[in-house]
C-alpha cells in the first residue's frame, strides 16, 4: 500500500479522502490556494503545500505546481477527487512520467471516455445499449438534417467534448435544427475547443440513473448497483438516492450487467460510474462514463457498507478486489442532499463568512463537510460546501431522517439552499418517488 498520498483537491472531498487515508495508516499531503489557508483539508492533512493564488489556474488546476508539491513531499500517489484535474488525461500521464500513481484509470481510458462520440462507439461495440443516434461527427447542417430525418424528430444535437449540459440542443423539426446548428457548434468550439457534434434521438423527460462500478487491474469487475440522480437544476444535481425508487429488480440487474460489460470492454480500472438515461418504459441507454469518484458516492457506501476511497486506493496499489458480485447485498435506502452556498430564491451563489455552523446528528445521519464554523466561502470555487447523507431501513425512514436533519441544520452568515431541499423532501411527488429530471421545474416553480 502507499505510504503517502497527495490529495489534489479541496473542500469536502479532500477531507473525505484524508479520512480514509488516516484509517489505512497512509500519510496525507494537502495542497491549497491562498484562499484556503485555514480550510479543513489543510488542517486535517499531515502536510500541506501552498500552490498559489486563489484562482484555480494558479492552484487546483495547475498540474505542474501540484506535481511539484508531490515531488517535494515524496508522495507515492495522487488522488484527484472529482472536478479539477480528475478527468484530465494529460495530468494522469504527467503523474506517470513523474513516477507517481494517479488514482484513477489509465490516461488512455480517461481520454476515450472524455469523447462522447468515442465512448458511444466503444459501448455500441461492446453491446451496451446506447441512445439511438450516430457515432461520427456531423459534417454540416445538411448532414444534420438528413441524419435527423433518419433518426426521427425530436433529436438532440450534442458536442462530442461536451459536459454539464453545454453544447446540447433539442430540435423538434428541421427548422429548429437549422436554427440551432451553427450556434451549438460555436459554443462547442468556445467551451471545449472542439466543434465536433453528433446527434441522438431525444428521450422525453428521462430519469438519470447511474451504476457504480469497481474494477481492479487484474480484470475483476463488480457493480455496486445504482444511484438515481434525477433531481437536478440546470444540470446541477441537488439530491440523489440509492436505490432508485423507479427501477424494478430485473431492470437494475440488466443495467448492472451492462455497466460491468462496458467497463470490461474498455479495460477500465478503479472506481467508475456508467450513466444511463432511463425512459418512461424503463428502456435504458448509455449516456456517458465518469472516470472519477463522484460527489454522490456516499449513498452507495451507505447501502453497500463499502468504503469507495479505500477500494480506489487498493486498486491503484495493484491489489485485487476482495469481493465478487454475489457478495454485494445492498441494504436500506440512502439519500444525499447537496448543501450549496446559494440564495434559495435566485439560485445565485452566496459567498461570505460563515458565523455559525451546527450539523445535524443522529442515527443514519452522515455529514461530509468542507467548511468549518468560521470559514470564508469565496466565489473562486464551487458553491457546494457540504453534503448531508441519510440512511434508513427503507425510503420512508430515510426521507423522515432527511426532513429531521434539514430542520436541525444551522448555517449563519451565508445563504444556503436548505429551504429548497426542505421543499423537495416535503413534497408529496418526491415522497411518492416521482423523481424525473423535470422535478424542480414541474413542482417547485417560484
Ligand atoms: C439527453 C436527454 C434526452 N435525450 N440526451 C443532460 C446532461 C447531459 N450529460 C445529457 N443530458 C441529457 N441528454 C438525449 N438523447 C436529456 C438530458 C437531460 C438530462 C439528463 C440527465 C439529468 C438531467 C437532465 C436534464 C435535462 C436534460
């Protein structure tokens, strides 16, 4: 096992990774920006290195400064967390060149899964269902119209390098498609430096359900069942749960098997997530693969009893998985609510100094937190400051615990989305498990 791991991240995920390293007796190295000098991850790590100014290009998105800290501290491995450099194949490659283990899949796999066209192609070849559509880039607007007529409207035009809902346009007829084409192409080029676009059948009001997998370097792969992440706002997840209230056992088994097949086909190792869109009739389609630990990993940990960070570390250190598929028996129901420093009415970020922070406690309540009761929440980073994770023997008990925990949560000095989370938790549609991707727009219009 590694002796020393550098965590190339901040906030709650850096704290989360440090906790597991400490349990495993691994020394930890934090890196931080000038804005984070007294942040929890810096306080909790064994060593900490200042990267530079508060802007991400000077700090958490600066590969060479991070590699420098890894060399100075004599770390064996780098855990990238999520966001920042976690899905940057060049950074993973640079780690290899410096003799450091990047805790994630190989640079080649990261790069292939980063291209939506490439990943669709790989999945189609592996026999994993993908959304009906094409696996090449569209030459021009006329090719797009011809393709749409073959697929059948409505269609979705997507940037191959896209993410977070950027570079994505619905077209319900040829006219709309002609209008959307050039603008979408420009956004793809501006945001991702890659104007390649492909096209898929548009799935109306889908659910977003993802499968967590673990794969070691010896070819063993298991899945840890699903997470449902349908409650989102503008492609930002708000609340996730496991298991999905929508799936039946037959569909979840097929999705798990498809995810394992997907991972095998591309030579995946480490923890990963295969995202699917699921339509009203429970048809599921591969959407994309995330080659990192996800924000919402704790709900999988809560129902499986596994520590996903520990599994990542073991895999990266060349150990084989110690469980097989038949050993994994999810139990109970878990829900994660993301706590954002934002105005619950306008959804604008709400930076400022926290003056009071009291976290909820009790059976089945877990807090993954990246701030303390005197933290300054700056506008430089993602406004998610904490995650509240609850577990119950069933969904009703988990929702009850979520409601109680949200009521007990106290944050002063900044605004948070806790009132929005309460409206979701209290809503009869949520309580009935009606959690499609239009939930917030449909039920919580201001
Ligand atoms: C879709 C779709 C419907 N049909 N693709 C949104 C983020 C991006 N990663 C993929 N997204 C979607 N792709 C087809 N062919 C609908 C969405 C979508 C969505 C997906 C998951 C969760 C929330 C969503 C909200 C709006 C649209």
